């Protein structure tokens, strides 16, 4: 799952731009052979959600068809050509020149097909059918009916009927890339770092594991080179460690050898760091660290969930300004470029699968488990080399009161550890002491809104409820905890004295009160406010204008009153909270 790069041995072509687009509300496209061409298309920008680009398609979730044409770049003739789709939500079927290449289920994670048998030098016709409709047998689920509504009472009247509190954007959300690589080439590279006294350890393993290769690790004072078959190791005296205060990245160059001849090469940044949970602490490079940050969403006007480079840069700048050191990829994996920015800027990331809103009645449970296993494999394969990724989150707010939930997550946890034993695993719960999976997970994540959804308007009472529940959780499970969601809606420009709900003053006081509780608990290892910025949701009576206003920043990234107070708290170490 190596991201395409350009060098002497590898090349890629980004197909981002204007494509043709045609919705298929009667699902006639397959029978009418739209995979050969679209008869009444309109232009659409790729990558981006279609829901934000067209007023008449805001609530349309598919199926819909995309088409683009391309010529092979010079020098690509007689090469093996691949297509990498980085995020298509939710079902994707792909044709090239009328020939079916395959399909993929699940948004937010990449998939690859070989085009070589069907590609031409000129005027290649690429067609992608996208279906983002909500259904109970998909992950995340939607359009829940019947007895299943017992699990989702708060979302049953929303439109569209999601079982999660963000808009179900559809479309090609990240770049579609064509690429070539040598016939004998690296399929995968795994980098694992560690510490031994004052020395840094770097292990580099390649696939195919019988490959002869040379690895060069370039540091600030010295360059290290070694060669081997399948795996090599470096020992770095007094390494520059990666962390929020100094996110130093070494450059790793891996070259495949045939005798002394280089036949393939791939380079990637490497951050030397360790992460572990010990007792009540989260340790980064063997030192305790406290997470300060946000849950976030990939959401912006017009582009929807589409990858938006200027917004990514702005968001990291604002997080640095406010004093954050971390975030969670709620509630799905983010773009790979965002993960690379986290590496460069020194942010600690809890990397989450798209499994939000899971339920566990037995009808369809095996299929949902299979999808969650697929997503976990794809996520770890994609993000395992990012030093910013310090933990994997298996799900957000599963409705896990049924006994089947514990064995469900035990299987996912076992799979995750088999794929990556270097990072802790968690899930983000709203069930509290009823979350039996906390017994085997490495640390706890909890979402709580006492004083908002419960004990509404009563911040002091809500804080007391929070304090008592946190102590009960720790008493039962004896594990460190991050409060991964807390906050209050604040309509931008709404003010009240004394503070009252939906005002910027209420949001500010609410957040400050919660932080006071969290800082009084020695087993709490982090605080993630919900949310970084206001975001689009389905329509419903609790979502004025179809928005969640819990953002510390507005949807167009202007600070609310709480942003300034939070900056005081997070950046002024001596300030009493």
C-alpha cells in the first residue's frame, strides 16, 4: 500500500480535475451500459463530495457515475499500470474502456487495480460508479428500521437517516492516481523504531521478503547505510527523537538490488519514537505525555469531505496556535497527506476506523465484523509507518450493551495486535462502566456531555456527574482514560450574561469546568474537545440549520470565545485552571 511517488523507477499521474458526472436515481446505469460512456453528464470537480457542489443533489446519496478520459504519459507504453483510488464513499465499481476492473466497499481507505490488460496509449475511458446510500448492513450503518431503532433513538428522525452525527457525504473524496513501478518492485515497507538506552533502533522490513536491498538512513550529522535480504536494522547513537516539541524526521531510502544494480527505489520519512501505556500513564519516548486536542471532521463548504490542501494547512496552523498536541481521526481515517502533515508538525494521532454507530443484534453481525476487519487491515497497512500515529481506535460509540459486542471487539483487538504490536488499541465508548471491551483494551476513551444532553444547562451539576463516573470507570477497569469528546454547541455570535446554552459564553465555561475535573484525576491522560470546527450534519430538530455547532472554530475557521480561553489554558503552563 505504498503511496505512489516519482523517481527514476516510479512515476504517477494524478487524475484530479473536472470529470463528467451523472446521477442514476432509478438505478438504470448497469442495464443501460453506462460503463461504456455517459449520455447526459454535467461537469464535477474531483476530488470533492457531490453533495456540496450541486444544490439539487445535496441529499442524493447515489448511485451516481463518474467519467474521465486520459492518454498514457510518454514512456508508459508496455508498462504495468495501476490505478489507486484513495477514498470513494461508499461502494465503488470501476471500468476501463468498457472492461470491469473490480469493486470496493468502504470509504476513506485506498484500493488498487491493475489496468495493464485494458489500457491504451490514447483516449482511455475510465468510469466509476459510486453508491453512498445508507443501509443497516453497511459500516457505518444507516436507515435503521424496526426493532433496531431501539439502538438509535436520537437519530431515527434525522434526514438523511444516519446513525452518526455528521453528514453522509458521497463521491470521490481523494485523488485518483495512475502509477507505474518496475516489474520487480517493493510491494510494501514496514519501519519499526525503538530505544535502547541512549540509542535509537530502526528496523526496516520489505515485501517481497526475499528481496536483496540497500537501506540508507540520512540524519542531521551522519548517514547510515546497510544492506540485507528481507530485513535490516540500524542502531543510531544519540538519535534525534520525534515528538511534539521536535518532530525530527530522518529520510529513509530503500533500494532493491539485482547484484549491484538498483532496480527499484522508494523513500519515506522516519520518526524515531516509542509509545506505550504503563500504569496510569501514556509514555512517549519513555516520558509521560498528556494529550490536548480535538475530535475533528473532514468537512468544509462546497468541497464537503473532499481533500482540501489549503484547509489542511489552516487547520494545523490553528491547532498549533491554540496549543494542541493531538487529535483523533473521528470517525474515519483521514487523507494520507493529513497524516504526513501530522508527522511534520509533531501531532499525536489516535487513528480511527470508519466503524461508527455499530450495533450488535445477530442479524448481519458476521458481515459487519468482516467489514470491520477489512477496514482495520487496510488502515494499519496504510498508516503503520507514520510516527504521528500513537494508537488505533477500533470504533466510535458502539451500542455495545449486548453480550456479542465483547467477543466482536476481542476479535478485532486480536487481529490488530497481530498486525501491529507496537501501538496500543482502544475504542471510544459512550457506554461507561457497561463497556466490557475495556477489560482487554490498552486504555479507555470516553465521550461525555453532562450539562449539555443530560442535566442541560447545569454545568456544575454536570461536572459532578462527570467526576463521579470517571472514578467509577477507573475503579472497575484500572486503566488510564482520555475524555475523547466533551463540549457544547455555541452558535457563532450568540452571547449571554449569565451564560446560557448555545451562547459562546456557555461553551467557554463548560469546557473550562470539564478541564478542571480532568486535571484532578491522576489516571486521565488526555482531553479531546468536541469539536475542532463546526460541521455539517443531517437535518433534525437538535441540529439547527443542519449543523453541529460544537466547534471551537466556526466552519470557515474563525475562532469563537472558547478558542481564546482554551489557548490561555493550553499554552500558559503556569495558569491555574
